[in-house]
């Protein structure tokens, strides 16, 4: 057994997993899993730089996570940084801050590496399930990018495209510096067109339509599951491996895109940091399901973070 810590720093959130890994049995026993919305990618699409306030929010979360890692006595730590810090001109500032707080350098991984970790984390528990046909299509809808991975026991093809809930919101659903409340039909149509173009790109290298089981990861997908189940609060156990039909996803997406900020914020399972970006995230999921003809999405709480933990173990 090895006690490991994994940090996944994305465009919208930073997450920590501390776990005991048992490589012989394939078991990952979770000791602590937490998520903080830091919006590291705030404005990156427009300015090309990480904003000072976004960096400070991220460093504050890192200080909290350093204390948790020390408390649990994790032997190894891996810090993976995704889309926003890949794109930013001032990413050296980000690297220095992380090293100063956690003692490890953030690895700015490629989209293909990101996809590999996501696939491992999402499917390790599903490989023995007879009710789920293969190959799997694992879709990780992040803040700045979405990863598509098709595989059975191992990855066959992967692609990362620059379509995420934060990027799509900032690009299409903002007017006069504020998120539209609610967005217009023209804004929604522009978002959908951008997503469809990204799906065309993904299909150049990933056989999306060959998949027999769609597995959805990350906050946009888990939040849609929580809404579909009408949960009184966010409940990881109820969400993990839930199965949401396409018609229900379509209904929820329409409701989110045509609601106001206050109406979305009033949803009991909604994280405050997702209120403004959940509509775009749900639309990405719906577009994928419609493109490949998926009747349902299998929702996983285990994702890139678990894949990173396994890579350390």
C-alpha cells in the first residue's frame, strides 16, 4: 500500500485526493477528496494571462491542501495543471507559487495525457461490469477544454478540444461584462455551433460513434445528475454511477439555459461556483449525446484525479 496525494488544477476548480493505493487489487481507498472553485482561467481566453486575483484564490486553496496532505502523511504528491495554465503567458508565476507552497512543480500536461488519466480514473471500476457494453467513450467536460477518450481496457484514441463550460460562457454568454441572465437564443445558438465544430475536430481522430457506453466526468455532468435526481443536496454516492437518459439531459439543459442566475442558484445541489457556467456545460454534454446517439450517460465521480493518483502509486 502507498499513501498518495493527487491535485488536479483546472480552469474552473482545483481538487485534491488523498488515498491509499493497493496496486495488486486495483483498489484506491479514499481518505480525503475536496474541491475548491478558484476560476484560475478567469479571462485567459481574452487576455492570455492568469489574473492576479485568480492566482491568489488558487494559492489560498494550495495552502489549505498542503495542510491536509501533511495531516494524512501522504508519501507522494503529484500536481497536474490543465488547460488554463497551458495557455497563459505568465504561467511561470503560477509555477513559482505552487512550488513555494507545496514543494512540487505543477506538471502542465498535454491534452492526450489528460485524456489518459481521465480514462484510467473513470473506467478502472467499470471494467468488470457486464451491463455496460464496450468500448467506452469517456468525456471529461472541464472549464477550458473537453477530453474525449475511446477505449476498452486501454485507450484506443483520444483528443482534447478547447470547449469547456467557462470558455463557452465567456466566449458566447456574456454581454457588457456580465453573464446574460438568461442568455438570448442567438447566444445559445452561437454556443451550440462552437461545440458542434469542436465535435467535428474530435471526430477526426476519435471514433466517437463506435462507443457503446458514454461515461461522463467532472462538475457539469455530476451537477446535471444531481438535478436529474432532484437531490436535496450534492450527494457523491447517489451521483457516482448514476445513469441519466438523454431526454432528461435535454430537459435539464433547456431549463438551465432559460433560467436566471437566481433560479439556478436556488437549485439545492448547485455549487455556487457553477451557477454561471452550468448552462454551457450541460449544453456540451447534450451535444455529445445527440452527436453519438447515446441513450444515456453513466456518471462517474472518479476521473482524472483518480488517474493521477494511480500514476503516483
